[in-house]
C-alpha cells in the first residue's frame, strides 16, 4: 500500500537526502521547475532527469537523460509524468536502486506502485513534497 499516513510520509522526507526529479523542466512556468527549487532550498540534492533537455542545467544541476546515468545513490525519485508514463519511471527507479518513488499530484498508477512495493521501494502517490514538507513540519536537510 502506498504511504498515506502523515507520520510515514514525514519519516520518508526526513530520511531522504538525494532526489532524482523525472520530468524536470527548465521553464519557470512549469510546476517541476518550482518544486525542484523548493526542494533544493530545503537542503535536498535534486538531480534533474529529462531526455528533452539532457546536458542542460536546471537550478545549477546537470540534467541527465535517464536515471541509470546518474551513478550515485538515489533516495527518492520524484515523478512529474502523466500517470500512464509513470510505470516506465518506476521501472527505472527500481533498476537504479532507489529507495522510494513519489508520484506527483494527479499521478496515480496502481500497477506501477505495486511493482515498486514488490521491489522494496516506498511509494507515495498523488501528493507533492513541496506541499507536504511545510505542512508536516519537516526540518531542513542538513549535510551529513
């Protein structure tokens, strides 16, 4: 079952340090652009992933084509994709060894969630970490 209890979601956000953001945008009018900045400002390392702008930089971070290129541990994959495309992102997250997948507001894919959970990942669906962090009082991430 995806995480729905505030305490579980808060614990996930407190344990997370590195977030890969699939569907990152370099356009300031896009939600993923603002969410990435809010997550960075809270202290998370956010690595943008978007095949359409690979090699560019968003908020100072190099944009990767896919998760497998990142080459460092990923705590959470934040998915800004249509629900029907979320399955591919979840499969990439499993293959990359991520610990959790977070599907953004409006993104619900129960089959992908079940695959992630079966692979041992925590799952959050239809929520936004930039909303939940202040709502749950998650302290800023400190460099460990």
